[in-house]
């Protein structure tokens, strides 16, 4: 009987080993690994990917017959970048009405992938659109960064973001009904608005009372869902933190913060999406639109996109108070992000944009605050995975993690702009053909 058990176990082991060996393998040799944890770069490593996972990282050769071999000499391997705050184009038409434009959504997602972003979190959108895109990605019917999504957010009637497809809520009963409708669609994070003013502090608008907000958060948590919030003024962000919010969609940028808020956020381990570039884009575009001529932008923007940004958006910011406000808001956000970093809070890269190139601008802005490049990379990878509570699956170059990787031609720890020098992108263990993505650069 014991002999039979041993033979059975051996057969099972050999069968499992054969199945693993049969999975597609990628072997990256002699590469410098920057693993996303904040540890120092590790030169001369060999990384074996099998199936969709990293299975081995060694300082010597790993014989792997049949593997796709990549020579990593002189190159640098980082985790795929993660953007924790986008609003994907394609959920709203030119008339601002909700739509499901899969082609537009796919093109912008391909822009993120081209730029080395292997996961995105859509922080509010037309629910039918964004969950359609997520289903296409997760079923393998569309090549795309991994998509995490909220669907619609919750706000007060006539409050901030009302009219953009949000669920408007006056009572606890209305709120639970809106949450139940959303939960059927399995959002990855539920988002609320806690904003007593419109952009620029121009107008006072209704927002949730502390009691109602807390009750709705607890209801979402009781159903097994994490929460995030747009709360960009100091007092309401403190309210959200004290109510038990799980993540913050922005740093404070409408007001200064007191000296206690950042340590409180750090102590409660609440990740904060950085979202500096959205404010930088507003005031910089009002002054000069030349950053849209950057090669990475040109790779993914159509002529129509470029006209829109160069002309329509630029004129809007120049002819209104938005440009001036954007500069002031950027300065406040920068100060508050630095406070969070100094307090030891978990900062997670987010752009609040929908163009893949802005991920690299966000990294550069973080380094511009005095954050070392190695730590900025952690913010853009492992910390961003923590924002999504996916850190056990992705966000670092470690054995057992998903093989979402970016191979760079230059060292990003000496110059963060080197994250733009992309040699190859690997998503789920497969090398992405960047030349086959649905982007303007591939149609010229």
C-alpha cells in the first residue's frame, strides 16, 4: 500500500513538473533588477518567467530549453508601472452623453501599455463602458493593461461630479440602493465624493454629512468592498480618514493641511494616489503646450487629439481662471505630497489623466520634490499595487509574482527620465509586440 502511495505521489509530481515545463518560458539573463521594493539594484541577475509568473531569480544561468531568451546585458528590469487614477476615454461621446466606445478605449489602453504601464485603476466612469472594457481584458479578448475599475461614484445631488454619471444620494437608503446596484457589477474599489466646493473653491456645493458618509463607508466594507474618496480639502480629507476610508484618490490640493493629517494617514496605512500631473498639465498647458510634442505623446496621440489639446484645452485654460488656479493647486499638492512622504505614508502613482505618457511625467514630478528615483519607482509599482490591494500578486520583481515587467535601456535610478527608454514590455509572461498596438506611431 505504501509503495502504491509513493508511486502515485511520484506520478503526480512528475505530471505537475511536465505541465510547468510545457508552459511558455522567457529567460532574461545578465540583467540589473530594480525590484520595486526600494532595495538597491541587483546587477547580473537571471530571471525566469514561466507561464504568467516569475519562477526564479538567480545570480547564475538557469538552463531552460525552449525558452524565449532575452539578453539583459546593459539593461534594467523593473516591475510594470501601475497608474492608480485614470478616467479612460471612450465612456462619453463628444456630446458628453454616456457611450460604450470600445475602439477609443482600447487605443488609450494601448498607449498605457506602450509606455510600460501594465495595470490601471479607472477611478470613475460610465459603468457599462468601463466594465465592458474590464471584461474584454480579463477574458483575454483584448490586449490591455490589467484593468481595475470603480464604475460610477457616489455624490450628493447638485454636488461635485453630479451630472457625470454619478449616483446622487441624499439618504442612507438611497445610498445603499446605489451601492447594491454597483456591487452587482463587482467594482474593484468603491468611490465617494466628499467636496464642499467646486474646482478652484469657486462655488459651495452639497456634500455628505459626516454621519451619512461614515454609514455608507461601513455598508460598503460590510459587503466586502474597499473604498476611496475624492476629498481635496484638508478638513474633509481628515473627515474621510477618521470615518475609515481605505484609500485616498488625491492628496489635498484645494487648501493647506495641518501638521497632523499626514502622520494620521501614515499611521492608518491609507495609500494616497499622487495625481500631481493633472494639475501640472492645467497650468503648463495654459502657458505652453509643447510637452504634447514629446515623442512619447506623439506616439499615442492622433492628429485630432493633438488639435484638441493644443487648441481647445489650451484656450480653455488660458481664457479662464483655471490656469492660475492650477498653478496654485499644484504647489499645494506638491507640498502635501512631500509631507506625506516625510511622514512615511504610502504614496501610489496616479495621474488623473488618460494618456500613457503622463505616467512618466508623474514619476519626474515626484523626483522633482526630492524623492529619490528608487523610491519614486516604488511609488509607481509596489505602492501602487498596495493601493489596489494587489501587492501579493504584482508590483515587484519577486518570485511568485505576476510577470508584468519592463526592460529599460538605461538606469532609472540615476535619471528617472530613463523609464521612457523602453526596450520591451512583458505582460503576464508574454512579450508585448509594441509595434502591433493600435497607436498612431504604428500607422505612419
